[in-house]
C-alpha cells in the first residue's frame, strides 16, 4: 500500500497509507484537525527482495554483530584434498598460499 504525505495550512506534515484507488486530495490533519492537502513526493523504491540488498544488509550487520567461529568448517564431501607435492626446485621460490 503506498505511503502519501500530507501538509495542512498550519504547516503540520504527516504520512498516511491509502490504496491507490482510494487516496483523497484532502484529509483531516492528525495534529491540529485542520484540512491537509496531499503533497507530490518521490516514490519509495526498495530492492528489499534482491540478493544485493541481502548482501548489503548482512555486511552492515556483521560490522556490529560479527559471527563467532568456534571451529573449522566441516565438509560433507569427504576428507579435505591434499596439496600435490612437487620436487621441482624452482617451485620452492614461489610464494606459498
């Protein structure tokens, strides 16, 4: 349901929820009981259902509430793969991961 902004002649502003087919041009002010007219405002667009929004939300949450790890992750695929052993002396000069 869309959120609409209203302002009365006294300067009070408030938001109200109306169905798009039922939104009035004027309504009663919630603060001073005067007549408030609907303002033209930008729509509230949200990507709350997207994966990108979820990623941003998890990144912001981890900044304040980091997950605590108590052990190594387990793999259901079986034992971990072993690194291949090389006997080439030139490979000894390469940086290790």
